[in-house]
C-alpha cells in the first residue's frame, strides 16, 4: 500500500484545516485492488484499479481550490500544481459533502505526481 499527500498552497492550508479538509485528513492511497482519495469529510472516492483507463500528469488550469465538479468530472486540489488526471470507466462512486456522486474523471493535486503515476503502473 502506498500513501500520497495532497499538495496544498501555503495560503490555502489554514482555511482547509479550519474546514476539515486539511493535509492531516486528506490523501491518496493506492492498494492492491484500488485507489482511495479523500479530502477530509468533503470528498471520498474508492476507485477499483481495473476501472482506471488512463492516468497522467495534468497541466490544465484550475478555477479554484478545494472540491469542485459536475457531471462525473471532479477536481480535488489544494494547489494548481502537481495535478494528476485519472479517467475512470465504468464510473466509480464518490461522496461530496456526504452526498453520493458518480466519478468518471478525477483531477487531484499531489506532492509527488510522478510517484503516484508509478504506483498506478503508469509512469510518466
């Protein structure tokens, strides 16, 4: 099992901690069967490894920090750097603010994006 910390901008750490989604309660875990992504109580996803159809570095722009999404596409980030994009099929289940949502694409900011990709068997 491998653990990866979410990346947070310095200015965003305190607000994230106060909202219950700071570094101490967030991260990505890659295990034998799947990937767990969490950002405090605000976001949690369990993704079977067999459902990840692609994974790669993501240099796209972000419009905010935290948890954002619609229509199965979600951004979970504390930074606009270190982004990794996962494409998922069939859709996985996630929870945002404890409400179930579907997940077909996930963008996450992590401290070690290359190490996460390697753990997923998709080195960049």
